């Protein structure tokens, strides 16, 4: 383990622990657990499923504002945005327990999504201020908190709803956001960078000729959004993002209907499919560790291959009622959920070293969220047109296959990378 000069734990690892806990609550409580609110809200207010389901997807309405993430970090600072995002989500989820109007809930849910965006866009940049050699692994630790949060908090939230009601569950999530998510983040802000502790990135010795009191050169994000948008390589990456996440979104949106339609009991389906969050956490940690040591090209190819296997496994489930295929789907797809974002961030850092991840991640994240929003409805439209999931899953598998082919050529020597 990397240590500071005094022999203790490198402070950057403490920052990662705080970010892990923050993501545990922001995503585990704000996104994963909120799916469980659909049924009690439908029962209490007699809203249709389209309306209550819309409360879940309203979390993504502020997606276009992601593009302003780099500007926000430059103007307000990553730490202030991180704290503001957690506070906004905690406030909104607490207020949800006090309202009964659909449009009030919808507005609060959209505001929660804005808080999530403010929080999420800061993470790659925050990790880059502490780590270089261990950057991908550090980001993997941070993002694994999202999936561990879903794995832990979803059943806890379900228990609270069953025994005390959905309003009590809202207040419990709000309390957790403050105590588990916000307080550790505040406690780790005594230093904003390793240089203030007399260290370099990853806890390495700092150049003795550098004044430790001098602000770091990259405290203000480098480059601009325009530097990315003028690059053909970024648009090639956007195409790969479209292919990967159209499959990702389609599988995630329709997996429940497909599994139940294949004849599995709800209990077994929930057990196996719920394990995707656990596999996603493993994927985040594993891919983060591997990216710091292995070829970026090989990692991308492996993830696209697993995505293809996941899509074909779900097709197998739909056609043959196979428990083995269900396990294959949950493990392969869950691993991709946890590792895919890390791969794309590593790609951005490698191919655009002159542009801060504050800008590059914001631009790429916009492409990802837009695809996630469209992927589920696109797969649903295919089902409506064909009347079965075989062709829908065939389309999603085809998208994954194209992503696999593109991943074989997109990471090339500098000739392509200099676009």
C-alpha cells in the first residue's frame, strides 16, 4: 500500500473511501433503491405505471447539463460541486416524503438527477488530483461504491417500505446521504491535493525544486470542450459509445420482462438478476486494476466480447428457459456494467492528454446518458414491431458485435489517435 512520508496511509486512499461512501448513497439510495418506490406509489395514488415509471426516468432529465461539467469545475471547483450535488439530492429526497402531487414529485425527482450530475462529473477529475499510476484502479474503487450501494441498500429500502412506508424510506435515504455520503467527504477535505502534503501523485516523492505551497498546474482544468469536438477520434469514440450503450440500455430495461416471460419465478429472477450489482462492483475493481497494467485495446475488446456474450445469453434464456444462460447473462453483463465506464475514461485520458478529464468526461458522459435514454425505448419499439424478443435481442447482440469489431481497430498507434 502506498504510504505518506510519515509512514501512514497515503491520504489519497482516504479520499477514495469517502468518494466510495458518497457514491454508495447517491446511486444506491437515489437510483437503485428508488425503483422500489414504483409499486407503493402506484398503490397509494392510483397512478398508472407509465406515470410512476416516469418518476424513475426523470432522474435523467438534466442530462444535457452534463456538457457544462467542465465549466462548472473550472468556475466553482470540484469539491464545491461534489458537496452541492450530495446536499441537493438529500434535500430533494427528504422533500419527497412531504408531497403528494405527481408534478411536485416529478420536479423533485428531476432536481435529484441534477444533483447526481453535479456529483458524478467531478469524480474522474477528483481522482486525477491524487492518482496517476493507480488512476484507473482508484476510479474503479470510487465507482464500485455505486453498485455496492445498490446491492446493500435496495433490500434495506424494501424492508423499510414494507414495515414503515415509502415516506419513511425517503427520510432514511436522506439521512444516509448526509451521514454516510456527505460527512466523510467533508472530513477528507483538509487537503485538496498531495502537493499540499509534500507529496506527488500516488504518494510518490515530490520534486524538491517545487514549492509545495504553489498551486498545482492542473488545479484549473486544461483544454476545452472545443478541443474534443474538433477531433475525429472523439466522434469515433462516440460511435463506439452508441454501440455499447444501446445494447447496455436495451438489456437493462427489458431484462425483467424477458426473464419472467421465459417462465422463471419472480424470486429466482430477482435473485439472479439482482446479483448483477455485485458483479458490477467486481467489474469496477477488476477492470480498474487491469487498466493500470494491461493494454487498453485488449480491455476494450474483452468488455465488448462479454457484452456480446451477455446479449446472446439473454437470447438463450428467452428461447430455452436455461438457468445456466441466466447466470451467464448476470455475470457477463454485470461485469460490463462495472467496467465499461472505466474503459472509456482510460481511453479519453490516453488519447486526449492535453484536455483535462473534467472536460473530456463531461462530453463523453453526455453521449453515454443520451444513448441510455434512447436505448430502452428503441428496444421496446423493436419488440412492438416484431411481437417477440428474439429479434429485439438479435438487434442488441448485433450492436454488441459491431462494438466488438470497432474496439479491435479504434485503439491504434498515434496515426489514428492524433485526429
